[in-house]
C-alpha cells in the first residue's frame, strides 16, 4: 500500500508539472497556497531583541542629546519645508487622545488623507493606524512628530544638517559617501504589506531568477561600473531578453513593466532597450525558485513581501535600509548579489547573478536542506515581525521611546500647540 501511494504521488506530481509547464504557458497554471498569518505576536524576548537590533540604533544618537525640547520639532519641520517642496511626503503629525491629526494638511477637520495632498504611504498608514486605534487594540501616547515618506533622495537625516529634533522616515542611507549613517528614526511603511504566506511545492517551481517591476534605480552605481545608466532592473531585463534570443534563457526571467526613459545615448549598460512585460502579483512569484529583490529609487519596499514566499530571495546590495534590515543576515534569510566579491577577492560585474544562481543550483542538488533553511528562516521572520499587526506594534514602541526624549511634550501640546490649533479652526 505504501509503495502504491508513493507511485500515485509520483504520477500526480509529474502530471501537475506537465500540466503547468508543458503547454507553453510557463508556470502560470501552477497553483499556489495562501496561508493567512493572523495576529499572533512573537515571544516577548524575541520582540525585545528585534527592537534592540533596529529601534535602539536609531534612537541612540538622540538619546545622547536628550533631554530635547518639543518646540524644536516644529522648528525642524519648518526648516525641512524650506528646502523640500514635496508636501505630500512631509507632514507634522499629532497623536492626541488616540486620534491621528495631520497638521500640515490644507483642510483642517477634513476627511481622511487622500492623494491630493498626502503620499500613498500616508494614506495607507492613516487607514490602518486609525482602524487599530478605534478598535481599542492599540493605545498610543500623545505626541508630536515629523513624518517623512520621501524616497530619501534628499537625505533629511544627513548628519551634516543642523538637526535639532529627530524625525521619522521609512528609509535611510547607511552606506553612501559623506556624513555617515543618517539620523532618521525608521518606521514601517504600511502600503506594501502581506499578512499571508505564499507557497508552491518546490519540485513544481520554475528554476529561474524572477522579477517584474518598473524601471527605477538609485543611480549609485555609475562610478562602480562605469556606465551612465547602471540600473539593475534594466540591465537584468536586457540580459534576460539577450539570453532568450540566443536560445540560452536558462537563468533569468526579469522584465520591466514600463518603458525605460533614461538610457544613455553613449556609454550605456545595455545594447538595446529590453521589452516591456505585464506586472505579476507577488503571490504568483511563488512559482519560481529564485526571487530577485532589486533596488528602486532607493531600496525597494518589496523585500518583506518576497520573504513571505517559499522561494529563495536574492537581495541586491544597496546603501539603504528599512526598519527591519538590521535583524536579517546574508545566507541566513537571503543571498546577496550585485557588486559581490569573488573568491579571488575582486569585485564582480553586473552579471554576478549568474554565478550566484549557479552556486544555488549546486546547493539545491547537493545540500538541499541549506536552501530550504534560508527560505524557512525568511518566512518565519516575516510571519513573526513583518505583518500589519506587528508593524503597528512597532509604531507604538517607537512613539513611546521617542516621546521619552521630550520631558516637556505633554505640557507643550496642552499649553502651546492645542491653543494655536484651536485659533486656526482645528477641532481637537
């Protein structure tokens, strides 16, 4: 009976593979499982370690300057507005009696934020945070803070600025020349978040490194590689098309979903512009063994979503971090590539992904448990720390610690800020 069951399983698996891959449509017919994660928090010791690895390094420079004055938050906000002309991504925020107020909005007492004056990240945060507050599940301290959702091109937290108060941001630079690590206190973005795990049986996955996305890039690699348009999303899309046309499309399945507008007329990294293909939702990426996390204008907010998939994430090295990056490690949660160092100690070129995939295939054949352990580590980490529920918990921890830097904050809000807002027509 056992042998019969094994034989039936083998036949079924082969039939599924043939149905999925044998009709010329690629892996698009392979079913995937979506498993909702719920709201189970990590163990207290795990959560405290996570905060110590991520929140504490952001707070440390400001703890050294404490006690801080709340009036400096307003002054710092006005200073930012002097050089930054994108108000949708820069807001002064008041949390009062468990309600969120966006103080630089054009219409006091108006409806929830919309994209006429607020960035998509502010819109998403407001909806999710307000829902949590109104449910009674979360209690936030009364506090005043600066919230930046810009891609960090302007480096609000550049330590060379004369900053008198901290601000919150979604991304910051840690490895760019000049000034050292930025002084932003990082918070989770609430727009691109998955509360589910996505899984396809490993034998049914397509053995290619997959990516779909718009052709954005940091522009940080011109000096390193010598091309004026060194953009990983475009270069790897070009490699994919080049290899396919040569009959050797056995490593990459990368494509941009919009035309690339910035190809250099001379000294370009690509011989021609790669074709545009349709976008693919993240759950469907689970049909591939290897998933590429490629930079955007800075880093991309895609990594936490890719970590929910039971595929291995290949992470492009970038000089930017999100709030959780300091808890994940190469070859434990992901495999790094791009600007990688070879066994001879020399930096590789933009095509080092081929060597990385070759090594991963070797491990998959000879030591498959190592591949599966990295994937399991990533999924476990995402399930434990990166859900919507735990991101809201991170906001609570960050705002509580932030407020502790300002011993006068309650008095300033009650005696100065609320009367000023009342005079402007705010109903708080």
